C-alpha cells in the first residue's frame, strides 16, 4: 500500500545558493566556526518595510494598515515596520507592551487593536488602561468583562464585535469564518449580543471585526471580501443602532510559495478604491504574514549526513523545535545549501552529491521532518541549510521547549 504524502513532501530541487542575498550569506558564515552549531533566524527589516509601503500606497485613504504582530514580534522587525503602518494588532500583554514602546499615539493611547479568544481579566485590564483603539470582543461574556474593567477604571472602552459570518466571498488556505469556530460571534447571534452590548456601561461599540480566512492569493476575491465586510457592517449597524466608525476586515492576504502566483497588490488597491465606506468610517486591514514572510531566513547547521536503507538523511541542529511551520501548516517551503569551507581536519566529513535527501531535525520523533525528497547538488556535514520565506510564524510558532534544546538565535541583517 502506498503512503499518501502531503503537498509539502512533493519532490523538488533545492534552490541554488544565489537565491540567498550576499549580505545574508556573509552574516551566516560569520556565525559559523564558533564551536556552537548554527541555528538562527536572520531578518532584514527593510524588506518588511518595503512590503508595507507597497500595500499602503496601493490602498485608498480611508483604509488603515495595522500589522498583526503575532506573525513576527522580533523588536527589530516591528521597529522597521512602525513608520510604514498605521498601528498594530496585538493578541497578548507582551505584544501590547511592544506596541506601546514602539509607536504610542500623541494622546498617549496605544495605536493598536486587540484580538484573540479567551482574553483573561488581566489582559483586558491592560488593554483598557492602554486605551487601545478597539478591543475585538469575542463573546457576550467578554463584553461584560470589558465593561466591568472600564467602569472600575473610570473610562469608556472602545470595542468592536468580532463576527463569524455565515457565508464569505473569499478563498484561502485556512478558513476562519463560515464554519463552527471558537472565534467571534456567530452571525445569527449578532443582533441579540449587540442589544445587550449597547446597554452595558462604559462601552463604546464602534463597529465590527471579521477575520474569515488566511492565505488568500486572489486579489479579486479579497477585494470582494472587503466590499462584503463594509456593506454587511453598514447594514448591521443601521439595523441594530450602532454608531459605525470602525470596520476591521482582518488579515488573510497570502504569500506565494513555489509555483504560486503572488497576490496582486496593485489590482487589490484598484478594486478597493471602488468601495465607498460611509464618511467617518475607518476600514482596517491586519496583514501579518504578507508583510514579513520574505524578510526572514532560517538557517541550521548540518550535524550529520547518512544513508539508511537506500535513503539519504540530512540532520540539522534544530527542527520543528525551531521551525515548525512547514510541518504543521503543510506549507511548501524549500531550502538552499550554503557551503561552509571550515571543517576540523581530524574528523570524517560525510557528504552526498546529486541525490534526493530528507531533511530532519534533532528531536526524538519522526515528526521532526522539514522536507522530503529534495534533490541537492551537494550537502556536507558542517554546511548550512537555509530556508527563505521564514520571516512569519517561524520563531514565534516553534516548539521551543520540546526536549529543552536551546532556542534558535535571532539576528538583524
């Protein structure tokens, strides 16, 4: 019986080394030869900043770009993005503190919106005290908790109701709307929740948040989704007595991997410009992966190269404990081999040439497999395997504590 492998396991050839920018190669080679095997992320903040500028320039004036910090919260990357985005989307106290330190608003409030299910009372208290622009409330109970905190603090908390719509005109690799979910209020329940919300003390219900899919590469469908969010929000606010000022369509813009057509930013901006929100209504986009995926690389030293029953294995210092995304999300990543000349003379140096290899990590589980059947010209123990497009959900998403190995280092290029 044949084994059905996922798309990420499809045979392919490794990238040539020249896909890696020369400054990156120099920086990585500088990390070798210290006696500690390399396992590191390297980020170029200017790449993320340019992507943010491109998106911001394509959008109409009523649109705002808020970086979803969960994709990459390395301070150097966040600082590089700060001048080119309107604010941040945060989902924890640590992310809130980083947003406050990087770009506070002139009035002292945090230039941030807050998302995430199961927000704790301490987190809600911090969000209210920081004066975030909107807390995206996930349930009626959360609205009551926010109200209680705001009353105790003597302020009005701005909230947006997160909605799980019944149907959405958007495609993507990860659907987060239109299906049963822990995220948001199911669309049929929205009127009842809003009736209660507008009566709660110290709450300012400003609008709605919808985050319905991730990984969408179709600019036309994403523009249709934006239009749907605006029209739905206007209609629902009117029917339920909400003073609409805030529509948050979430993130969801995809990143093209091997063989995929990139998201057409110019086309999306053109179609978005045909949407006309009511005067005084701000429409937020929360891109995360789209802004930072290309700004990072994950590099790991080859600890060993060996054959087993006719198959070659390249064994790395670091696997899913450092770079879990290809395995857990089945993203079609690829790699390049960066040759390292230094090698101790008194040790054998295993190598394989012109062969297909499976790339694994250092963990005691067969799940620790990053790539399968990748053809390489040559790879040796001591070389570096480098994964491009590792700037989003890389270090943040990894299983850092499994076996207790040291976490991957992080560097700015």
